[in-house]
C-alpha cells in the first residue's frame, strides 16, 4: 500500500495538503508498527511536489522511523515558489533546489518525476506532452545520477495517450491518486491530507474493510466537489 503526502510544515498553509510535523511523527509511529506487525501489505511513503520543507521536517522523522521515500519532483520549479497550491494571504511553499534534491538521494530517498511544470498532462499537445515527460526525466537523472523510471501524474490525472507517451520516453510505471488503480502501467495511492488521523490512515490500509470503503467514498466525494470548483484548494 502506497501513501501520498505533500507538505509537512509547522505553519498554516492553504488547502488540505499540509500535515503538521507533530502529527506526522505520531502517524509514523503507527505506520512503523503496521510494518513491524507482519501485515501482508506493508506501507510505503511517497511525497509529491518536492517541497523544501521535506528536508527540515519530514526527512528527520522518516530517518528516525526507518522509512525512506520516493519524492516526485517538478523539474522546472526546482528552487522556485509553488504556483498552484496557495492563496494570496498565505505564502506559497518553496520547492527544493537541485542541490537539495541531491541531498535527499544521499539520505537514502529516491527522486522520480512529477512532470516539468505540474500541468494536467491530458490537456497538452503531443509535442508538449513528450517534452513534459522526457524533459523532467532527463533533468532529474542529470541531478541525481540515478535512473528515473516512474512518473506521478500531476493532479493524479492521466489517460491512455499520457500512458503511451510515458512508456515511449522510457518510464516503467505511472502513479495516480486513485487508490484502486492497479495497472498494468498506472498504480494507485492513498492521499494523506491534513484532516487524516492514524485511525483514518489505518482504515485506508485495511483493504476490503468497511472502514476502507468509507475512506474511498470520502475521497470520491471530496474529489467530486473539487471538480465542481467548490473547493479550489484540493490539489495534488
Ligand atoms: Zn502535485
């Protein structure tokens, strides 16, 4: 089972993608117990967008609990401020620089692609799509000196054409935000948001349970409202 986080920051940020450092520590206690319990399905952790706060708050806690993660970075935004998940009254979070992404590699994490500009890949022309997928792959490989073979679709949005071009430029796996996606090329993850607790995350980790079904319905309802434009803060 794969979880998707965004920000771990000790401040008020726009939307639902921030998880406070204190709660993150408590959640890691619970996830470490889950993995040590011999559960058939161990949990792994991913971080989308490559925010700089990862190194300050998430990384030390992850190391303390024996976790490494995959960070999905947006290549052309390295070292810049976020441009889609903020409001005018709360400062946007910064993305990691190339040097900081490299430091993540040295700490045992992986850095893979979340595209070049964090646009809905389905909306791009063939040429733009290829540039977005191949360009981000090349840039991250140059920075990390490791193979980039996984693409995490911005906003979790993809279609058959996006998958085909991703394969064509050398990716071996795609990731969405629908936990029920099961490939063959695109796999799903459970997003963890500011309102989640160890209890709700544990429910997500219990496949086929009533609690898991409830979490899935919550996810669908929230996504449905976001698409209707009622909650512009719902971003991945
Ligand atoms: Zn994202």
